[in-house]
C-alpha cells in the first residue's frame, strides 16, 4: 500500500506572512492541530502546530494577530512522497517520533498530509491479508511516538507578574520551587524519498 492511497490530499494551509491568529482560525475550522505553511508557488516552508501557537502566546506576550507564522513555525521537517510505501512512512515516523508527515512532490511542493488518523482508517479498509501487518506497524509507531523525549528547561515568559510584597514585620520564609520542564525535541531532515523531496512532530 502506498502513501497516495492513505494520505489527506485537500489540506488547508497558511503562508509565512500570515498571523498566528489566522493559523489558529484554520485549526479551529478544520478541527486539526497542524497547518502546513506554503509559499505562493506551493513550496512547503514549514509546519505550525497548536503547540507552536500556545507557546508563542506564552513566551512573546503579544496578541496572536501581532505574531507572524514565520516566526514560530517548524522548518526542519521529515517528509514522504506519495509514491512511498506506508511501511516506509511508518518507519520514519517511529524513528523521529512524529505522528504527522507532510507529503511532497519531487519539487518540494505540498501534495498532502499523512497522519496517524489516516493510517488507522487505512487499517479498516485494508484487505484481510494486509490488515494484520498494517495494524501491527501502526501500533508500533503509536507506541514509539509517545515515548518520553529528552527534557529541557521551559523558557521564561515575556511578561511575569510582580511578586507580592511581604510586610517588613513578617518573618522571612525560605521558598524553593522545582524547575518547570517541558518536552523539547530536535528533528533533522530525512533522506529524500524519491528525487528532491526536501522541504522544511519535526
């Protein structure tokens, strides 16, 4: 089974110069957590996720309408081609712990998206002969994707509320707080699936 038989072809997109407000609107309208970022020529520039939107609002301390997609999008992507086998795509998703992959043509133009939801639906449509192997591959991939990643300290927000004033008469209290951590990961570009499949979780 090839990726072309499983992927979502008609994907809503945004452009690098768009605001995060527009990207968030696309996510709301399409009930999705990621939006491909493409140029006027259809070239894939990156991906912006719901997490990117949330972290930008937290760290930059500005309205989403004042933050460009280009400032927060992920540009280091792992992609596949429509002609790739589903098994190859699943292997890449396991290796890089991602549950969504852009599908690009030989010129790096967006052709669609491949998600775990697409793959789960494909297991239902698969023949009795192919279903066990495909189901096993999807399960292994979901397990790998949700394994813990390396931890890194969470950056400080752009604006922090001033601490409460302690009366001079009050005894000094020693307070400690464990550092807040968040899962961070770095993804590198994969080998080209066919020709020039380069473009940009990853």
